[in-house]
C-alpha cells in the first residue's frame, strides 16, 4: 500500500523530535532522540525513529484488520517491540565495540585495555535480554544513556585497566556512534531478527509485519523547526519558526487553545493563537535564561536528585520558601544558603517551582495574558509541582481557565511543523494561477 | 520598663516597614480626610505637601517581602528592581490610598516610570518633579520655584488647601525640627555606634516615610532617650565604615544586619536620603518658597544624582569619611543603578587618593542571600581592624 | 524613464559628499592643535552646533566615536579596559567604550588622533547618563565644563518656565563660557544665519524620511536612516554643506520613489518589499550589517523609526527659527526624542504605524540605554492596543558585542515576520 506522509522535525536543545502525519493529518508515528553535537544526525535519527514508529502503527492496524483483539494485540506488539529495541541496542553496541577498540588502537593502549573492553561489552551483550525484558525499568531510551551507565559501572568493577582510560575511550566512541546513522541499523533487519527471536508461535504477527513491510511510505514534504533551527539540514523554505509550530501544534491537540506556554530547556515561550491556530502575539524569555527548564536541571544536580523527582518532592512541602532569584548561576548558592538556614528541602523546592512559574507569568502577561483555553507544553509541563503552581497563579490572576497538558506535549512543535509541511504540500498542488 | 518600651517602639517601626498595604496611610486619610501623595526616591520638598494639608508618603518599592507577579512583565532583566515592585504595588491595589504620585528627577528609569504611571493610572495626580541641575538662584532657582508652584496649584485643584506663605513657613519649621531630630540620631550613632545599630536607625527612618512628621519627630526623640539610657548597649570591636550608594532602591534589612554582624559599624550612610537632603535648617530670609528653593540650591547634599558643578567628584565622600571618623568605605549600590554605579569609579578615585580603604558589592531590594556579602564585609572589617593596629 | 546608471551616480553623489564632509571634519579636528581651532566635546541629542559655529568652535561627539568604535570592532577591548578601570558591567557601554578609547590613545574613527577638548559642553540631560559621562570626562581633562540642564517634557509639553530656564542657561552660562573659550564675542546675527540654513536642511530631511510612506518605500528609515541623519545630527547642522547634502539626497530619494524602487541595502537594492515595519530603539552597532541583513533576508523594510529622531524631531513641524534664536535652540533641545514622556512616545509610534501603513512594529531594546528602554514593554502593549498591529521585542546592546546574540535575534525576527505572513495568508483565505 502506498502511504503519503509529511514529517515535522523539532530540533530542541536537549531532544530532537519528529512527527509523521498521514494525508488525513492523523499522527502515524513519533520519534525522539537526544540532540547531539551533530544536528544532521539528530534529525535523521529522530525521523528514522518516527518511521519505525509508523511501521509499528501499521503493524497494529494490520493486526486489527486480521481480527486480533486489542489485548492480544498489545501483548504481541509489546513483546515484538521489546525485541526490536533489543536488536537495535545490540546493533549499536556492536558499533560501539569496534569504535572502542579503534580508539584504543589509535591511542596505543595496552592489550589489557582491549581485554577489559571485550569483557565489558560481552557482559553488556549478555545482559541485553534482561534490559528489554517485560516490565524492566529503563531510565532512558537513548543508547547514550543506556549503554553509558552500564559501561561505567562495569568499568569501575573490572581490574584490567584504569577507569579513567576506559571512560575516556567511551566518551570519544559514543560521539561517533551517535553521529553515525548506520549504527542504529534498519527497520527491516531488526524486525526480522526480532521476529526470529520471538519464535513462530505468532503467525498473525509475522503476517502483519510482512504486510507492513509491503507498505510504500512516501515522503511528501518535510518541515523543520526548533532551537537549532539555523542549522537544520533542510532548505530554508522548509523551515518554520518554532513559535508558529508550537502555536499550530497546540491548536491541533486542543482546537480551543488560545494561549500556549512552553517551558523548555533553554527558553520559555508565551504564545497567543487565534481560532485557526495562527499566532497573534508571542514573547520569549529575554537574554537571561533564568527560570527555564535548565534551572531545574541545576537544582536537581545540586540536590543529587533526578529531574523527575523534583516535582513530587516539592509536592510534599508544608510551606513555601520564597525564592527571589531564579538566576541559574546562583541557583546552587541560593539553595545551600537556604538549607544552611534550616529550611526544609521540600519547602525550598516548592518555592523554586513557584519562582520559575512566576517568570513564565510575566512572559504570559507581556504576550497578552492567559485566555481560554490554556495549553502548557515543554519538558516542565511534566513536572507536577510546576503545573500546580501555574494553575494557582493563573487562577488568581486571570480567573478559571481550562489547562490542557498532553502526555505527548513534547511533540507539540514537531506536530505543528508536520502540519505546516502538509499545508505547503497542499498549496503546492494548487495550480499557479489559482494561488495568485 | 524602658527596654520593653524600646522593643515595642522598634516592633512598631518594623511593622510599618513590612506593611505593604499602607494601612497607616489609610488610617490617616480616614482620620483627616486629607490627600495622601506618594513620592519616589530621592528627594521631594515635603514641606509643600505638608503646608497644603497632604500626607507625603515615601514609596521605596516593595522591599524584600513583596512577591513580584505582574511587575516583571513591565521591565527587562537589566533594569533595577524598584520600578517593578512599585508597579506591582500599584497593580495589586496597595497604592490605591494615594491620591497622587511624585516622581522626582532621579534617573531615567524613575523618570520613565512617571509616564507609565500616567498611562496605567489615568485618574491619579502624577507629576514628574524636575529638580534643577543649575544651582544659580536666578536660573535654576526660578525654574524650581515655578515647578513647585505648579505642583501646589495642581494639588489645590484636586482638593488640597491652596498653598499659603504662613502655612509653608510653619511647615518648614516643622521639618526643621525633623531634620534636627534625624541629625541628632546620626550624631549619636557617629559618637556611640553601639547605642544606635543601623538596622534600628534604618527602621526609624523608614517609619518617617509613612508617619506624619508630627508623629515621627517624637518617635525619633524617644528612641534616642531610650537608647541613651540603655546601659546594656556596650561598645564592641567593630570597624567603622561609611556606606554609600543606597540612596534609591533600598537594601533588604537583612543585608544591613549582615554588615553589622560581619563586624562593621556603619557610621554614615545615604539610606532614605529624603530626610537628610537639606543639610541643617532652612535659612530664612525671604518668602518661604524662596527659602525652600534656596535650601535646595545651597544646602542640598552632594549626590550621584546631583550634578557636580565645580568638579571635585568624591571629595564630599572623603570629607564625610573624615567627619564621621570612618575607617573605610563600603560601596553598596543596587544592581543596574545608573547613578550610583556611574558615580562609583569617580568616588573611588578620590578616596584612593586620600588613602581610604574600600570595598564594593551590589544588591537588589529583594536579595535573599547574604553569604557572599557577609564574607566580603567580614574580610573588609578584619583588614581594617588589622590595619589600624599596625 | 529613469536610467539605472544615473540613479546609481546620484546615490553615489550624496554618499560621496557625506564621506567627504566627515573626512574633512575629522581632519580639521586632528589639525586643531596646530591651527588653534577650539574644540568642544558635546552630545548628539540637544547639540548646539549652530551656536558652536557662531564661535567657530568645532564639535567632537563622544557618542559617535563610541558607535564608530563599535562598527570598527574596537568596542569590545575598549569596554574591557574601562571595566578593568573599575566601571561597572551594568552601565552604559557608550561611556565605557569612550573611556576605553580615551585610555588607548583617543584615536578617532578616521584613524587620526582626536584633539583634547577646550570645553566640555554638556548640552543635554534627556539622558541622565550623559551627566555622569561628562563628570567622568571632567575628571580626565583639565578644561572648563559647562552644563545645560534640559528639563524633561514630563507632562508631554514645553512650558514657558522650561523654555525660560533653558534660555537663561544659554544666555548666562553657555554663551559667556563660549566667549571665554573662543575669545570671540557672541554674534546673534551670525547665529540667525546658521539657524536659517538648519531649517532649510531640516525640511529636506523630513521629505526624505517621509518618502517611506510611499509603497514601495524608497528608503530604509532605520538602517539606511542612520546614514541620512548623520550630517544633521552631528557637526554639520547650519552649514551650506548640509543644505547641499540634503537637497541632493532628497532628489535621489524622490527619483527612486518615482521609479518605484526599493531601498538600497548592503546587498544592493531590495526588490521586493514584503513587510513594512516601524522600529523603536537604537540599533546595535557591533553587528550593524548582520542585523540589517536579517531584515533584508526577510524582505522587511523599516518605514519609520524613533532612533532617527534622537538628535531632533522635525516631522512634527519643528524647524530651527532664526527669528527666535535662543528660544528655538531651547525648544530643539527639549524636543529630542528621549526627552519626550512615554505617552508622547506611544502616540508617536502609533502614528507612525498608521501613517506609514506598517504591518507592525519592532522594539530593539538596548541594555545600555535606560532612557530608551525603561518602559518599552509598556510601550509595546500600548501601541499594539492602539493600532491593532503586532509588536515584536528583541534585545541587544549599543556597542557591547557580548549582548548581541545573532541566533537569538534572528530567531525572534523570523518568528515575527512569519507570524505576519501567516496572519496575512489566513486573512486572505477567509
């Protein structure tokens, strides 16, 4: 079957996202990867992931057509996808292995180093099934994080070579692996390997996978956006402002949206859109990045916590310590001073979340206020405490507002970009004289 | 018992300082039915307002306790803090009790705030008070007198008493006693700084932003009597410093306490300078308005916001250091304060020439962390003490 | 029919003339120690050029030197030097750039050393920093200083008392000082002649700026505009050179307008005017070309700007009036853009957006200049409210390259113009 699609890519400061839309503008697939030093590869990997995700969507549809019930479908696809991811992981691990040895050769390391690398990689390979077993918790889905944490643990344990030598080799090698599009391999080889690993007790799955293979995915148009937009590997006319993409993406998710707030790693955006999702006004944080997501990152580091642990911890506050400065540079000092004054961690964190949201409130005010409905996107939208603080301040300053937060909010910009891609494609279909 | 009276007095002053609803002003208006007129730093001739039956109300921003929710939407990050908190107070209703606002010529930020205020609060009396930078009575004096007359006329049109010479003369006399009372405390602090900790003096000065002058003078005098009688206040081995740069946006109280705890006796400063802008009593001789104008021209203190007509930038600070017996200078200016920060290198040059040690740091009115300042001021105080014993 | 070749020659004619005028001026300044010409350091806004010329005193403009240092890539080092000398990172970078240049040999934009001042003439206080700047210079130079305090239009108008105050200062302070420094007696008739010439050039300047009301605009009234205002804002107001320059420029611009041509940009003529915008705030000088190019890339033309009014607002009808020589100088000083209160600035910007048929307006908020910047976020909202056109907000600095983030600014500009584009296409579709 021939499937035409448009793809939107949002190159963010920390992650790169891609969304694939079919001709009916329904989402076929999403992909995400960590933004690395090489934007071209980050975009390609994200798009590749979105295409894989699209194939999975197709497989699911095929299973549906074949009369497989939803529960069985989830089970089949779940196990298939885990094996698929394992294959992908092993493929990247193989590239990592050869790259590691390559660097070890070039830097004239002892044979002991090679032996240590062999041992570590062998161990990682043997653990892969466990890593992707049903119910196994993974802290991240990015190869860099998955492989990195285990590599470092194993490097510390082994006795053949020095830890810093091994860690240094890893740091060099992982960049190469990330910056190679071949390292992730292709859908077809992993899918076949995954099917084989799954065994033959699911013929309906094999048929669905075969059918999905038969699909011809035809890319009609691509539009890029995002923080690194300047360097997006697309022609200039295929690039849209992230503001416009966010506005349109939010509109697509929640058609009654009039105000959008996006708090990302590096910047905060307050956007007003009309009933068609067209941006009417916007404001971004000024030169000073105080109060962006990155600030929470520093705080988490300072407290030795995971980013996702901050919100829940702040939720346990019994009072709120007032924090006046959201200056990222001083975040650590401010925190330590408060702690030394005997303030509770939870209470300080609650204050910090409120301080960040206050910065966003001023951008919202600059852009024209908060109108019904209000959609909150970006990484910080996943932080429960930030959401709580925002809800309260909006209510106090603007009255009751519907607050939309999508679990897929991280894809808002990419979704908007994909919609722009379809618009451009549809307009290109219109004969010249009609356009004029 | 006198110490508890002192505690109560200070607690009352601190209550006024922390009351961001301006309740005392509301009470005054209810009691008197008069107009309350706000003024921003640095200086306005309160005698005029007083003579017209108005309550002059000092608006020094929101300080350390006010959370800025709307004010930041009005200012870029590279502008000082006082205008945001002042806007915040305007928008949250705290300043509703004011019938007008005076924005004296202090800097471009306060100046532009006057226009913003007019747009934001079109029903209020708003005036940019342009004070002359020419100090010739015939030139700057004439202009300034006209400026003051026009304010008086505008206030009268809004229901204040028309300005009369006898009333103005009486008001000048009242404020002369106020200047005496303030100066008496500064003198006592200079002579026995352990008797008058600056964080207390500061709270008293702040009370004068809100209280009618008739209530503020007795408060200052009573405080002086009480601390003089308080035998528990004993000298400590502290470094004597002159603090300069804090004439507009005010530091948080905690910062003043931090400096004192770090080993400094602040023996001169430029906090809340409206009280000490005119040095000494207003010289009397002609029409009261002319006298008031003359006092501004002749007896106004040198300041970063006052043009140094005859050069000699910083000489006044050197003279003040000598006068108060300070052993060093602390430049303590708000971040992004143009007048203070542009002035600083010129003053530094003068005091270095005079061989006076100095240190410098910046704050904003809501600075919440004093760790760095504590260490810096402590080191400075120690080095001064070390130096003086060599 | 206009011949492109002759249009090119015309363009060159006014540009060449301006270049020659500036070179001659700086050369005369460099020669001043030998020729005995007296020099006064003074400011662009509220400059008293006609009065200085009456005493044959040459003006030196530290602001212009600072911005030239910025354009020539020298400001980073100058600012660093000034900060090393104790100037705060928080304050105006023009001041620091000037202080740094002063401590690096005081070589002017043409490579020739600038003369030491015989007089510091502080003729404008519509920017508070100017007062501090000259206090700093007074510490550096052993020379007389005279200050003209220019009262602010706090109520949006000039009162008799304000005018009298400035005239009194001119008469009692500035003129006697100029007599003393120059050794020449004050000649009011000579001043009147200079003022009459000023008015003539001013009328032509207004015609040039107002040509931007035409579609397509034959000029860029911000990036191009800074070149057009050069002579009249600096040392040449009241000269025959200025009259001829503006006559020539006006003819060239009117010719471009007749021919339906767009503005000349560093990349050549802008052929397709896609967006018309009004700009508030000074430009960034360290990346001036790059900043301009960002507009050119989008097909955006600035049709009116407030920055081209800092050295005098003339499009409201004001002209120097030889019949009232000191009064007219007073009114000129008090009428400069940064001496206007915020409601007046809002009204002016709103009028520009409407009269110049702009798609919207942009504010370039510079860190250095609180006189401009404090309140711009409120201006943004008020002008949007009054005109219904979208405002954009970008931040940079005058001459501190650390405060020009090209990617950040480009990002905002692109978003802004795409927003206008999107609004348009959706408006057309419904």
